[in-house]
């Protein structure tokens, strides 16, 4: 089945409430209702989840069965809804988060597995997608225009090539995406969000989507020369998932430089085990690419330390840097809106406040050079350090201007600490 959409397509992702009914039967009954709603709606939010406005229809099937809508275009930008050439509807139910003890952990060692003396280690985390813990992750990750959509289109193209059995001896397609850049820029979150997005967009082709997050550091055994065996054993377990063609398996290798360190940079004093791990990883990647239902997602903070053979296997190498002013502004607006929605801040128009006092613009401009991870800490730091409130008053809301002043103070405090740390390490 073709995983790619035609030009001008609007994707409507419909998250359904948990139900014992089969997804296919729900899709059949809801399709005409959803289509009528989208055709009749004057305007709907785009690139953000929303509950459909049903007017006076109290007991509509949409109200009874639908949790939320998400409308997106292939370009990622807002388009006129009624001007779209085609709607593509994606129905899904999010999987409930399992307790941590039963998360489906891959165990690379087990009792009675040959008596090689290997410790039992947790080599990877396994999550069935779409998962409740990743709902909203894709929409709330802010990067330069088109970056997320570019990665999604590439992943869909790579899976489409594999589903059509394109000969990889003629056209190279390893289905390996590498995101690299400084820490805190959201590379791992983007990989998880991409896997979640694929689980929704490919449901007509794959019945199940699995995310296997490899714990790179656990694959180095204290037993000499056994790390290569741990890598092979883990990929054997991944292969058990891949064997079912109804599964799409997204394998996330975080901080891949731990497993694929450049062999050319290894000194004679480097443990031979490190080289065996690199060789094992490359061998397993070459073996698993013959399976059409696997996508490899890798992240790195130190791309220059990755073995060239691994880099060469990556179909796309995307740099994820610190956000620019426009992205920072969008991140702040999203966080401030969340604080308004939850009742911590008074509900005020951000654009009006910024036009009058310019605090949001000043905050965004002053924040250039900080990672997304740091930016997302500032509201809590601002609330804890600089807002008044000796008493815990849940119903007392903070004014927007006061809170933006507090965030500026929290930012200046962070920059001062950063400056001190930098000079202490010189």
C-alpha cells in the first residue's frame, strides 16, 4: 500500500476514546460523520489538537467516541481547509501506559541460556504505539519550519520503498535516520514523536507499531569480549518482533556514539571489546535492513566521534541545533498558554501584551543560544524563585506581565550561573 499522500492533502488524525469496539468498525461508522463535519466547518485549528465544536449536538457520535482531532498539512503550515484537494483520515486509540515493571523490557540475558555467565541486563525498553505518554509530543516540539515534516516524509518514503521491494543493490535505502547536535535540543523526543506519528499514519499498512529504545550503556558487559554477544542477542530479540510483517518496528539508538565509536580513533590501549561492539552493530544493521518493516532512529551529541561506516549507512543526517528567535518565541507562547489553561496565569492575549510592553519579544531575544530543554525549565524556576506566594493558593492567578518579568529574572539568573560554570572549568 502507498504510504505517501498526494499534494494538497490535509491529514485529520482522530484520536478515539477507549472502546471494546474494533477500530475498523468505528472507522466505518465515523467516516461519513467526520467527513461531513470537516466539509461544513468554517474553520478549524491546525497543527494543534482540539475537540470538535458540535454546537447544540449533545449526543453526537463525535462527542461519544472522539477524544480529539488534529489537522495537519504535508507542508506543516496552515492552509485553507476547504481549499485542500483531499482529506486523509487516520483513526487511532492510544495504548495505555503499562506499569514500569511490565513495560515489555528486553532482557539480553536469561537463566539457562547456555551458561555463559552473562549478567541479566535490561538492554532496551519496548513500548507499543501510539502510546498515551507521547500524545501531544509531536505538536509541541518546535523547530525551524518544515523540519519535522521533512523527517516524516523521508520515513514514509523509505518505508514505501521497502514495501514495494525496491532492490537496495540498485537504490540504496537503509531506513536509518541520524539526528545529531548539541545536548538538550530534543533529538530523542523528536525520534519518539516521529515513531508515534508513523504509528498513526501507517495503520492501513501495519496493524501494530513497536518502539524499541536501546539502552546503549547496558550493552557493555563487565565480562571481557561479551559486549558483542549482547548486541547480537538484543537484535535477535528485535528480530522476533520484525518477523511478524504486521508489525512496524522503530528502533531508537540514543547516543549512538557509545555503540558506534569511530574505530579509526581507537588507540592501541582501547579495549578490543569496543571494536567488537562497533563491528557487531554494523553487522546487525546490515542484516536487519533486509526486513521491510524496520526503521532505525539514532541520535548523537558527538557526531564527529561516530564510526564512518555507520555514518555512511545513514540515509539522512539531520543537524538539530539551538532554536532561533522565532522558534523560542513559539516555545514560550506554548508554555504560557498551558499555564493559562491550567489556571496558574490569568488568561490574557499574548500578542496584545507584547505589543504594549514587548516583554515576550525581549525574553525570546535574550534566550538565543539556549537549548529547548533549558527554555522549558524557566517557567517553573520563575514561579519558584520570583513570584509572590508564601501561601499555597491554588485559585490565585498571576498576571501575565508579572510572570514575564519573573521569567526574565530567572533567565538572567541562569545566564549568570552559566557564566560562572564556564569560567570555573577554564
